[in-house]
């Protein structure tokens, strides 16, 4: 009788009641099901399961009571005659409740050299379309070896996808007005100084939204939050107790990462992430996801079987045509996704559309995006179908698309990435500005080009300044403070004998490697950090800041913190108080940018007259106002220019960038009816280093002494 009552209860509440030990005694009845939609979909009366596997000969669906159940409570064997439509296996499980955990076992040919297929009937596989997954029992090494790994494999879970968005929609912030802030969900609040209730989670990030809003950024760009393998690190790194921290090792592209959830064992992934999106949108902040479609966590031929290898291995990855057991690796991670295969391309585009449609994402940054431009033989395609498919998707039409326009084997496409709507991480901007600020001479022509939006890269293609994402630091490399504290990387803690990480840092330690108590060196490092923020926020294009740089966060010279989920990489919020003057400078520089439309142009500067004004949009100066810069001077290190306001009610800007080791006196240009006021001088101490408009005072003299290695900005006011 008790079993009968439980059974009836499930009929009425299938979407609310998780399976229990009593339920395990029942065997859920099945129907043939539907090939669509892919994955597990709870509908009235049960759950439909669907998985595409072209060459499979046997397919089993395993059902588990909880995320850490070692063995299934029911195994459902699918039949070709009833449960196969073309390449898709499907089954409908009657009365199965939301909250049921599941996995697949698939058998088929396994002649890797001739066919590239590597089916293993003993491996428990994740559903590639799973909306939520658990890695609670996961043992990566067991998935690399022959034999049954059911007891230590990841599981997928059936979820209720309904959610009250409260009229939320993706934001429509124009790109020229965007200020991007790159952060790591875990590291942003994991440190005890963050003082949030649930550190290292989506919920913890919600608690920091007031800080983000006060800072003034418009978008957060989150390092990978799609479920990834934390155990994907080299063996010697693992032996040090370290794990994959950054998250560039995705295995489940439809699921938020379980470690960023408060109660992942309850399958709350979607709601917890959606709560974050909705809260950010309410604060007027967009959300951009860093996505990794160039490779997966299954690595090379000796890597684990997690999902794709055991389902569609010979089509999902680029493999050698002569020896199909060999994986082509253009990513440095063991495999490369065969993104321009029709089935894989459809998977990628469907995934992106899902995150926009169902999760209200505002944009994507594509890791090693140039790998997506390679065909099935690895050759670079002029018009890669997946790249154009993403650009032309109607559902993605208002979504920001940002490419890291290179891969790990030398393909570098900054300025030439396929498509027109794509923006690019401008690595050329980064390198030019780093060299200029550290004191390299003869760069003012290149600096001028970068500050004006990199027209040499984009204008000839009829692209815009917003095609360039300007940055000087990002997660990969030195933090801003370390950029001026270390000449060399110091990655010994990673367990790779300091062989990992980039050697081409273009950094300068200002005289001492690492920590020092020398007040002059500390002052110079602080000034150099302000110089970076000033140039970045005065440049045409889209600026991107690295979280923590605004209060001089340090990683003590480690420029590859991918495996350091500890205080080395977690943001220490005590520094926000200790360096509150630096934080104020960044906040006010953002305010300055926002009040000047001339810094957020959609089109390139061209030196032509502004309508209704006797001024060109930009004019260049030497130390004296009436002389032009010597663009070809190999010893040059100073750049001065005037940006005319588009609207006569707005202030004009006069900007001087002096990276020479000597002081100078500069002349300010005369503009009829206006007087100049000092707005920024990075050589001055707070609060005089940046002055809010209401506190600015007209200059008495038409000359201004500029200190070595500093940046000065003037705004003007109407005399009347």
C-alpha cells in the first residue's frame, strides 16, 4: 500500500519530488520517447531523454538516487527498433521526478587507428546537453583507464527549467559605452576579507554588486563558469595538491559549474546562476561569459572518457586522417574541437543560443577563438561556417561577440578574424602600451594609433573602434601591480620548475624585483599603475580591466595562476581599504570617460572639422602647441593631443602622455571662449591626482610643468 501511495504522489508531483529509497523499489515504466529536444527534458508525465550517437550499437540509461550514489537504482536498455531515430537514441521515462541523477553507457566500434571511434561500454558518460552536473565522486584517473568507473564518475541531473525572470531581458548597452571588468567567480569572494555569506559562489558575487556599481563598470566578463574539470592539471601539479582553478577545461557546456553553487547536490545550478544574472541586470550591469569551445577536458588519446569521446569521438575532435587515434592539438590542451563539422557547429551555436535565450547572457568571449577557424584537416578556413553561423544567428543578433583571435600554435588573427560583428582582444594594444609605459622610446606613432582605436587593424575592413577590446592586463599574465614589480615570472609554486607561463611580459620592476620598502620605488609603481588606467580609459575602443587591479592586487610575480585556488590568486579585499586612493582614482577615471562622448566614438577620428565648431576632432601637438610631433624620432616618448567635444556644451580634452625620464613644460592650445582646468595628473598624490569637475579651477598660465613618467589631462569650461 505504501508503494502505491508513493507512486500516485509522483504522478501528481513529478517535478517536485526527488527519488527516495522507497522509490528505488519501483521500476519506472518507459515509452519510446522523442529525439527532440536533446538532453533530459521534464514534461508532463515524466522525462524525455535524448542523445545523439551516430555509430552506437548499444545504449543504456542509468538512473541514480543522488549525486553521490555509487550504483544506479535502475538501468534502462534502449532498443534500436523503438528508441533510435537516425543517429539519435531516445526514451521517455514515465513519472520520473525532477532531481533524478543519470548517466549513459554506450557501446560500439572501438578501432581508434582506422575509425577514430573509442566506445567503451563500461564508462559512465555525462549527457553533453545536461543542464546541471555533479563532480562529487569524480576521479579523473579512473576515466583514463580501462574498466568500469560508475562508482566515481560524474552524473547529470534532471532539472526544472522554469524560472521567474521578473521581466528581465539581456541588456542593450552600446559597445562604445562599455567598460568590461574581467573576474573569476571563485577568486572574487573566496578570501575571508570579502565578508560574504557564501564565498566563491554566484551568490557571493551577488553580494559584491554594490561595489561593482560604485566602481562604474558596465559589464562583468566571467572566467569560465560552464562546468569544468578541476582535476585537469599535470601530474606533478596535482601532487602538490593543486587543481584547475581558471576553468579552461570544460566538459559540460550547458551546465553552470557546480563548485560555484551553494547547493549543487540539489541540482540548483540554473536558479543560482540566473539569480546572479537577474541581480546584475537590475544594477544595470551586463554579463559576458568566457567560453571554451576550442577544446574540452577530455585531453588527448590518453585523456579521460567523459562524454564526447564515448559518444561521437571521431567527429567531435580534429583527428589525423591517416592515423585516427592521433588528436590534432592547436590549443595546447591535448585536443581541438572539430568546430566546423556540421553536427559540432550546430551543437556550439545551439549552446550559445541557449545561454542567451534561457540564461539572458549579454555576450561571450571566445577563448583561443582562432581554433574555430580551422577546418577538419586543421587548415585555416577563409570563411569558417561556425564563426559565420554565430555571427548570423538571429538569436545572437544583439549579443556581444569577442574573440581571443589567436590559438596555441601560432595562428594570430588580431585585425583579421573572420566576420564583421566580432570584436577582438587587442593583443597589439596591450603590447604597445606596456612597452610605452615601461619607457621604450620611438613608439609615439604606434601609441597614437592604438589610443585612437587601432584604425590600421579595423578601418580597412569597414569595422569600427569597438572592434578592439583594449586591455593591458588580464587573468593570463601579471597583475597590474606585478607588471611594475617584477622583470621575470615567478611560477615555482605551480610545480613546473617555472617553465610554465609567458616569458614575454614587457614588464619593469622599477628597480627592485618584488617586494620593497623603498618609498621612491613604491611611488613609481603606483604612478605607473595610474598611467595604465589613464591611457586605457582615454583610448577609443572598449576598455577591459582586470579585477583587483584597481586596488593593486598582487600574485607575487606568478603570471600563470591557473592552478592556484588559494590566497595567491584570491582577491584580498583588505587591499581595497589599504589602497583606497588608487581605487578612487580608477572610479574617477571611469567617471571622466563616461562624461566625454568624444572618448566613446563609434567611428574613427579623422582630423576633420567638428560640425558647428572651428576645431578638428583631434589635433596633435609637440611640447609646444604650434608644433607637430616628430613621429619618426627614435628617442620620442611624449605624446600630446586635443580631442574636440562633439557637443559645444561638453568639455574639450587636452591630453599629454610623458613616458620620458625627464620633466618638461608644455603649452596648452588656445580655444576661443574657453579656459583649461587641470583634471588629471598622475604624478600628484590623491586627491589632487584626479579632480572632479566641481572642484576644478581654471589655469592662470597657458603652460604646465609635466613630471617624468606621468599623464596629464585638462578639461575646459566656457568662459561665459
